[in-house]
């Protein structure tokens, strides 16, 4: 195994990981009342909630809506990150 080539791949990987933290994925619930934005580093960047869905009588519905929307945004960000990493590293089977 060529150490220089391995080091070059590691540098590419570090650069790609750094760039991913600047890329975002956005998801909204079907009604568009809740929107979540996550970055390629797997962090939730923002969450917006339309006041119309806030109800003291149905907090469980709102909690489920928020969880589902956030998880969708995070999943999309992870998928984008995986595609980006595979493209940068040219590893068969990852892209």
C-alpha cells in the first residue's frame, strides 16, 4: 500500500468532512407547518413551527410531528454526506 496515496486520501476525507458541515438538508412535514434544517455534520441547524399547530390539548401530536420532521432532515443530510464522501473518495459501492 502506498503511504503517500493513503495520506492524500486522508486529506481529501478531512476536507470533504469540513465542507459537509456547510451543506444543509431541509425537511418539512406534509402540511408545511414544521420545517427542520440539518447540516452534513448531523446537527440540527434550525426548526420552525407554525403557531397554528401549537395546541395545549394535543402536545403528543406536535411532538411526533417535530420528531418525524427532524429525523427526516437528519436522514437527508446523512445521505447527502455519504454521497459526497463517496464522490470525493471514489470508493466503489458507496455512491
